[in-house]
C-alpha cells in the first residue's frame, strides 16, 4: 500500500502538501506530517526509490467533464470542510447536491454562492466579509439573477422547489454583496410571496430536497419577520413545520439511531418545540397582551437551558466516522441552540421585570446576570465558527449588551464582541434587517456607529406609558425589545 501525508481534504482532493481550501483559508491541515499508510515491512531506502519513481511519472490534470460536475465537486468540497466557519452545512443541506444540473436557476445561484464563499476573509481577519477586491462574485451573482428571471417567467419552472431554493440562495448572496446600511430590501419580500404560492400548487412529489428547500426558506423568513413586520408568515408557516400556534412543554426529541452506530446526540438540541419560535414575532410586538404566554415560555427556557448547556460538549462516545461526518454540522447546531435560549431568555426576562409588578425581581435579576455571562462565554467560544456559522450568536450578544449594567466590564466586553462579529454572516443578516426593525432600542444605532437606523417613523409622538401606537404596537416595548 502506498503512503500519504495530509488531512482528509488533502487526501480526497490529491493536493500536496496542503489542500486548496486549507491553503486559501490559511487553515491548519490536520495530519500534515503524519504518515497514514505504509507497507508492513517497507524499508526507508525502498520507499525513497518508490517516491522517486512516482515523481518521474507524468502528472495528468483531470478536470470534471462539464460545469455541473465542477459545481458538484466545489459544493462537496465545502460540505466536507471540517472548519464550521467554511462549511456549507451552515447555509444549505446536502440534499442539494443531487439536484445540481436539474435547474439552471439553482445551478447559477449555487455557482454564485461558491464564488462568494471562496472569497470570504480568513478566520480572524478584521476585514469586511469579501476579502478580495474581485468582480467575480458580483458577476456570478448578476448572472444568477438573470437566470432566475428566466425561470420565473417559465410556467413549467416557476413554482418548483428548485426555483424556491435558488431564491433562498440568492438572498444569502445579496447580504454579502450589498452593504446592509443602504436599506436595500433584498429578496425577502419576494420570498415571502413565493413560499405560499409554491405550497399552494404542490406541483412536485415531497422528498427530502423539497422539504429542505421549503424549511430553509421558511426559517429565513421567520428570522426576517422578527425585524420587519411587513413580512407576513402566518398562518402558512405552521403548515411548513406541521405544528400549531400553541406552545407545548419541552420534551426530549427522538434520538438519531442507526443499526450499527451509536446515537449522534441523545436529545433534541433545540429543546423547545418549534411552535415556540414561530410565536416569537407576535410576542415581541404585543408583549403586554401576551404576558402570560411570555411568562410560560420564559420558564420553559429556564427548564430546558441547563440541558442545552450540558450537551454543548456531548459526553457520549462517537465513532471516528461519526465525528468526521457530523462534527462541523453538530457544532453549528449546538451553538444555535444555546444562543437562541440566551436571546429569548434575556428578552422575556426584561419584559417580566418591566411589566409584571407581582413577579419577584431578585430571581429575575440573577437570571439576567447568568444569561449575560453565558452570552459572553458563548460568543468567545464561537469565534472559531466565523464567518459562515455561529448563527444567532449576535442575537444573544446584542440582547445581553442591551440589558447589561452601564459602565460594567460585561457591557464593555459585549461591545467589543459585537465588533469582532461585525463581518460574520449572522451579523450581516442583522445589519440588512435593521433598517426595518421598528422596535429596535435606539441606543443600538446611537452608540454603535455602524448599526443602521430604522428608516421609518419609529413611534408616535406623545405616546405615554402603556399607550398603543396607531398600528396597535405597544409603545413601551421599544425600550425592552432587545432580541432580533
């Protein structure tokens, strides 16, 4: 058997001594300098002769046969990246690979996505998201927009899940290509109208790809609707996740069991039922009339949060194959779970302390301190997942910064962490949504120079405590809405 030195990516792509991904992103090649294979009784002299003979052989560069094959190879390489900050699992699902070549719009959007990811700044860079002053990502994005327009104009392709996923991917590309402060609406409004239309027609058989495409788009709209009240997600979003608009007590989720493998994780890492997250936009905009529900969900968060923290670093044994296959994706999921718990906990804690006079403020104040400390620790630990992953970490960091004591060391550290996350995908999403975030605390744009201001009429002048604005929103909640 021959021998080889290098990390798994290097081995698969036959790159020596570093794979292109490791070299381009300045990432360490795991296993460099480590001999993987060796003849059982091979002498050093014989191995040297064999190496010389191999070096003398002509090297034939083999390229994929067509554009679709090259795109598949690029996508697979990004899915196999061990570094969660450059792994596409944070954006799309692996079921997408099997559908490359079936839709011009999807292929063009994925090509633009790969071009943008390839040009992202290396981990730890202080530069803005796109590290290279190259026109290639913009050219690919513009070309993908043209291809999407053609597909939308074709009745046979307009309402396919391929087209829906193409719109979702281009919404991601738009966030990187356009400055968030220019108040560009992006693709969210179009996506909000497109998803219900695709659901109503049901032109395709339901499979894993169709389910992934629909849920990715729905989750993106759910996140955007928290900022932008003009994006309507009810009631169709409950159909996407096959749930109701009622919160249920958290219960352990099904374990992922294989006949030959151990479970990859022992419980549902999200801990809370999806129906809880679907209710968040409504609760944030009308907290006073939903205070009982807010109190219920807050104590659900407190109940499930310790389990979430405990399993951030799973203690159960995994096979080497499991760790290689699910390592990057599992890190992303675990960080999302804890950051959402912290963000929701801090916000609802602020509501309860402000609006519920009969609540004991001492435990709530202690909870706030605990959540703020955990937000700092989580943001510190998750910096290694930048730029693509660490989803929702800016949400918990902003929430903690809004409620932390003024002039405290915690508030200063949280402010510094916001700067460090400025060029991450999660923060880019926040900056694009901020111009439509009517309920944002004013101190965000006042004290953070690069945080965009709300572009509309923030509130009705003269609205007193407990009054409702013209559109029915509680005017007092502006000072306490610290979650995105």
